C-alpha cells in the first residue's frame, strides 16, 4: 500500500529526475525524439533543428557545454537516438501525472515535505516551520506569515488610495487657481499701464514726466515677471507631484529618448519626457478576449527595436506584443519561463529573466513562436543563484541582477551576446531589482531595494 509519505517522496524524486535528467535544456519539457550530440548531452530533435536553423550552420555548439558537433549529411535526423531517455521520460511523465497533487505546493529543500508558508524578511527567503525553530529564530529574525502579510498589504493599499485621490483633487484645484491668478495678474498689469499712460497724457509731457512714466512702467513689468515666475514654479511642483503619483503605481517602466512607457496594473501609459504629459494609454488585455482568458496580471515591459511594446504576464509564461501608436494586439507569444523581467538586445532578441527559477533565456521570435537560442544559469561561488532579477542589454552584452537569497547577497553580472560570463561588476547588493543604462550609456543605474546605485563605465 502506498502511504502519503511514500507518495510525497516519490513526487520529490520524480521532480528531481525530470528537472535534472529528463527535461530538454532548450524547451524545458520532457524529451521528444531525443538526439545525442558528441558530448553526450541530449536534446529534442525538433529543438535541435530550430537551434540549427537559427544559426544556419552544419556545426552545432552544445547549448549546455558549448562543445562542437559536426552534423551528418542528413542533418539533425542523422544524430544518434537516445532510446533509453525517450522511454524513461515517458514512464516518469506517467508517474508525475499520478502524483501531481503533491507537487503543487512548494516544500522546504532542507526539511523534506514541509510546506514553506513563512517568509524571513531578514534573510529574504521562504522558509518552513522547522526552519524557524532551527535556523531562523524569531529573537533575531523577522518572520512573516505569507498569507496574512499578503492580505495586510492589500488592505493597506486600499486604505491609502483614498488619500491619493484627495491629493490629486487638491493638486487639480491648485492648478486651476494658479491659472486664474495668472489671468487676473495680466488684467491688473494691463489696467495699471493704461492708467499710468492716461494720467501722463493729462499733464504736460515734459522730459521729467516722460522719464517718470517709463520708470513706473518698468517697475510694473518687473513685478509682473516676479509674480509669473513664482506661479510657474508652483505649477511645476504640482505637475511633479502628479507625475510622481503615476510612477508610484507602476509595475515596470522603460525610458526611451523622448518618452517614458509605464506599465500600471493592466494599462500601458506613455508620457512625454519634455512636458511630462500623458501622450497615450491602452489596456493590455480586454475582458473575455483570448488574452484575458489565458494570462494573469501583467508583470514586465520592454520596447523592441521597431518600437512595438512587449508585455510579460505573471504565472503562465506568455508575452503579448502591441502597436506603440494604437495599443492594438499584434500577436501572442508563448514562452517556456515566467517573464519576471524583460530586455531587448540590439539584434531584437528578447532576454527573459525568471525570478523564481533563477535563470535567463534568450529567445528569437519567429512565426509567433519564441525559439530559445541559449540559457544562462548564473552562479555565485560555484552555487546556483536563488533568483534572477532586473536585466538590460546594449552592444557590449547582457547585464543581469542576481541574488543568493541572503542579506547582501546580490550581484550584477555581465555576459556577452552569446550568454558567456564576462565578469561580476557589482556585489554586496541588497536586492538588485531594476537595471538600466543612463541616457549617455556610460553609467549603469541599479535599483537596490530602498536605494539607487550608479556604476560608471571604466
């Protein structure tokens, strides 16, 4: 008889076998018609064919170890079959289906079968009840119940939004009063100048009187400029407060030469950098359409080289591409991992950073499909990182924020345009979430939890 404990152990073994041995490293799915390269790494036949077509060569670099394999005359189909892997993957997939209920809840890697329902804010990691007793005592660790804390955070947001609405209404009223004050000031100045001119005409126009007239008019104009300057400063402060409120409510933001593109809840909003005015906005998904049925909340944002806007969604790995002028849906792009963060390379390849899995995939979009070109699995001191975070790219390669999950365990890594590690350019960070380049491209700005750090290119 199979007990609950046995079923949980079997689920853990099944998951480990799938992840480490029975999943193709290109598509991250169970092997389909696996073919073996000369380095003995195996991949799905269709994945290898797409991988070869993307490079248009008869020599393949292994996506895992980069060892070179010369293809036979008939191409990928002529590579050796891995019959053992194929049958083993089918059997293990059947076992996994029988036990998928036990694989849905995240369990502690240190204390087997214990659900990780707590979060240590001191160490920035999920933990189980045994972890609290043995490794994260409450005396010197801040422990949060994930469900209760999530509910409290939502309630706090709901509580504060009425204050934001009152502030916005106050700013709008202040702006209207400033416009009215400017109009009244102009009317009074015109009336004062007219009055001085009329009174001067009534008396003898001697040189002394004419000089006094010009002096008084000059003083009036000076006072007008001072008042206009003060009113303009007040107006600019109000606009900055209004824009700051919009930025406060964002999920992601991308800066272009002339605009800010902001992802806010389920809307994309475009602001002009010059006058800070809202230029355009559109909804990423509509109630009842194909996008609304498939995706959860939008999570990340990127701008392709042709100007089209890419939006990534939480949960199921999916992207949508939108027109930058109308916001119309251009196409839907399924991907293999969750697009926690996005970037676009100069050759229009998409860089997808998965916060949970701790890896990055670089894909090329063709025929509404994302073909994985290569995968980056960052390490720190020889150990796989806990999470991958903010990412950006330029001609020199890919810049990626990673974290071990511990305090001051954040790094920023630099990879070349083929995914090979170049160097670690920053370490000791708290949580490098957002990364971008400054306008001149000479400095890297890193949003490190509660601060922004600027790194100069040397």
